[in-house]
């Protein structure tokens, strides 16, 4: 479930104030949540902090963009540098042992930045406006994301995508990823999206045709299990902007990218 800024205000504030806590494969230790008994962070100040963190500016077309000089960009660069070193090492090790290494990427705010949507709709979520936004297929890249996808491919690592976008949004997702330069393995065998009408058999414990009860963790970890157990790959790294993108195992290392604008349980 995607929750608004108000539902996760304090947790997001802790992230903005303590961006250094973001690290490769590490949870943000001791982060507060909306269930805290303390008075929540002031939402007006939180929005200001988020804008400062992203270096948010509107371009000539009125589209909100993150600044390449922002703390957000610097945090991503540190994660990216660590990930490159690790992927190179893990790929060489896997190939020596005759394994098939793979990496898995979430899409929303891991590869494609939706800051403009969050700003435009005041950090609230509406399925209709979100679907329209996704279908425009013009989101900018999360800094360094397309380059990291291509880096993994160049090291002989199979690239997969594991997204909460719906099957109906596949065409737009593919077009947008191509636009940012992440034109790697965008076929249905590598890009896994939610298909609630006809869910795959490997999710049968929580999804049958027309009935979907999978949590985000069940859906994403179940897909990673399929990649490993059924397709025969060893997932060396899993990238996401939500902890629910990463929880549930089936990845040797996880990388949490910063996102203080919304929370997916």
C-alpha cells in the first residue's frame, strides 16, 4: 500500500535529516515511524527539507527536477560507487564458479524519478492521476540509474526488473526506460509487473486469477525466488527505494536508495 506524506512524515524527516544513514545493504537504524508516540515532524518544514534535499527546481516547462548538485544526488553517487565495485567483484566470482549472476531493479524512484508527481499533487496518491503520469512515459532518470543498468550488463550480469507497476503500464514503462537509456532486457521475461487478472503460478500462495492478496514483500520476494529457483540465476544485488522492495531474501546484497516522499508497506 502506498501511503501519503502525512502517513510517513516523521520517518521521511529522519531520512532527510540523516541522509548519511543510507548505505549499501543496510537499513536505516532506529528510524522513527508514523506510529511514534512523539509529536510528528511539522509537515510544512518537512516539505522544505525535502525540497532542500532534492535541490528541487522547476525547469522551463514547469516540471520539477532534482539538482545534480543536491545531497540526494551525492547520496546516490556513493551508493552507485559501492554497487559498481560490488557487482564487478560478484560477477567475476559467479562466473568462476559457473553461476549465472543477476541484478534486480525496482522501477519507480529507483530508475525513474517521480518527484514532479509528488510535488504537483502535494505528496498524495491517487490511482487515476498516477496512472496518467506513468503513461506519459516522460519521467527523468534517477541519477546514475541507467548507467548502472548498463554497467551490470557489460559485466555479464543479467538484468531483471521487479516493479509494482501494473501489467497495463508495461508499454509506458518500457518506453520510459528506453528514453533514459536503460534499454536492457525490457522483454516480458525480464520485466516483472503486477498482473492481478492472471498472476503467475509462482505466486499462487497469495494470488489466483482475479484474487490478489500478495503484500509488496510477498510479490517481490516471490518474484526473486522465481528468478533464482526457476530461472537458475544467482541474484547478487537487489535495488529499491522502499524496504518492501528488498525484504524477503533471495538476494546476496540489497541497496536501499533514498526516497523521503512516500512509503510503500
